[in-house]
């Protein structure tokens, strides 16, 4: 173990870890992983190798972001001990006020991080023996999507089905498969109604779906996995949680969207009082927030951030996804020095956690209800009983550069393994 990291405090004198140079050796892929991490940290313009697992990619992205802010940060490869399990893992350490702090968005519950090797792009610190490093294979710990699925569905579906549903998350969020992106699978680009239609189509699966967005003969877990992923993305990507919090006042009182739309007081509040531009506010002790010039057509409705991939361009007049979504319990954005102006309206200590905890709770509660409705053959499980999105919450239609409406673009069709099949 690297003794310098056994506590969150500053390194003690005499405990600086041994500096070694790692070299790639034939037949030792984990050494190659460490070399590749080091090379990627040394040259921040390098693309991440496709062999990197999600936890490695996240650790590197966080280190790069913190370094860009002028914060000293390291990538750590080691093990995480959690709930009786031990997994090889990668995460980030950053220095703040003379203390080293862990940044690991993949592990949110009580866990012990055991650091074995530290990398900063130039130096490698470790006191672990070579044979122990050679066995390291940092993997992806349980994702937030999987944790939401487990919590929501454990009394609704068999554990084996939940496991199969969880595996679909790796398919739909795979950045190395192309084409693999449809914003309506994630509620991106403010395509709220279109995303609801797609997830409801998939949750109506009976060997096929009405819109044929999953190939005939695929397992139910593929269709349900896609639908469950989208439900969680609604809460992590959209402005619903802060909008509802502004009305209900306390996080514990906020209702999921399917219940809130039946609350006449909430809808009246949105129509008469609410303004989405109020999301960007200043906080004491921090530089002024860099507010996004949100289009007036998005002042009251639900919206999500813009994202581009494959054939989809960024939707204008809304902030970028990375400057608005909250899909992990912590972020390098929150750890930026207070002097730097933030674009993300929630990238402040305490504010981010409140928002994440609220969205996490709402996603679990709503997903449980959605799947129960789907099992009972409700064709509109997202809002339930034939309910539709109230007009005040509907974003404006999106006309693409070729004058085609986004809702007219064929959906991405998923195959029997969850990977893209064809375009319908």
C-alpha cells in the first residue's frame, strides 16, 4: 500500500513512496495498462485507448480536468473493499488545503480504497511488489444506473433479470461503438416527449414493440434495460429536480414527475412563477457563476443539455450536457478552485450533493412504479394511466439543419445483444 494515502491528511515526513519506472513487459497486460495510463496523463490531448475500462477513463478525465484548474491530482490504481467484495479499481486523488481527497464517482457507499500505485503523467509511486502490480486489472464498479436498478427493482423482478437489465447499461453508453447514439435514449437535446415515447415503446415489449425499436426475438431484459436506463437519465439530465425543489421547498417533499403533473399547484407555479434562468445563481465564497444565455422558449419548460455524437449535432440555445447534467455523486467540476467561474449551475460543494441525492431518490421511486405499470400492461408507464406531459412542461420542437423535425428521425434499433442493429 502507498502509505502516503492511508489517510486524507497531508503526507507525513518519511512516508514518501518509492519512485519507480514501469516498463511494458510481454505477457503482462496490467503493466501495459499502467504504462498506457501514464502516457495518457503525460499528453492530455491523446485520445483514451478503447481498452480502458470506464473507471480508468473516468479517473483520467477527472485528473485532466482538475489539472486544467491548477489543482494537483493523481490517478490511483488499487482495490476497493465494499460490502464484502474486493475489486481492482481506478480513481482520482486531488489536493485541497494541504490534504489529499478521494474523487470516485463510481463508489458512493461506504468503502475502503486501497491504493497500490499513483500516477501523474511523469512519476509513478508505489511500494507494492511487481507481482502484485502485474495482477491489477482495474474494472468498472457498480454504475449509478445499476445501483438505481437494484434499489428500484429488487422486489419487482428476479435478481437474474435485474442483472441482465444492468448489463444493457454498458451497451447503451458504449462510446466506442458506432453508430450507438440516439439522444432519445437519454433524454438529451431537450427531446423530452420523444424520449418518453421511445422508453414506453420498449417497456411495452412482447417479443416485439410497436415502433420496432428492438429487434424481434430479443430478450425482455434488453428492452427493459433500455427503458430503465432512460428513466434514470430523465432525472440526472433534466431540470425537473431543481424545478420541483423550488416549488416543494424541501428535498424530502419533492414528488416524481408522474405525481407532480397531477398537482395543480405545481403546474400553476411553473406557469406563473418559475423561470429556468434562475438556476444559474451566485454563491458566497465563489466567483460569479457563468450563466448560460438560455433561449426564451426554454424559460419554463422541462429541458436537458445538448449533446452530439454520430449523426446528431448539438441543439442550440440550451447548455451542453456536461455543463448541466448530474449523473455521478461527485465531480471534478465541484472541486475546482473557488476563484474559477463555473458554467455548471450546481458545481458547488453541498449544492451538487443535494441535487444528486434528490435525483437518485426520485429515479428509484419512479422507476419502481414505471416497471410495475409496464408489467401490468399500462401502455403509458412513464406518466401512467394515459397521462401526457402538460403543455407548460413541453419543450419546443427541434428543427434540424436540414429542416427535418428531430421527432421524424428514425430511432436507433437495438439488437438481441443490446448493441445497435439497424436504423428503423
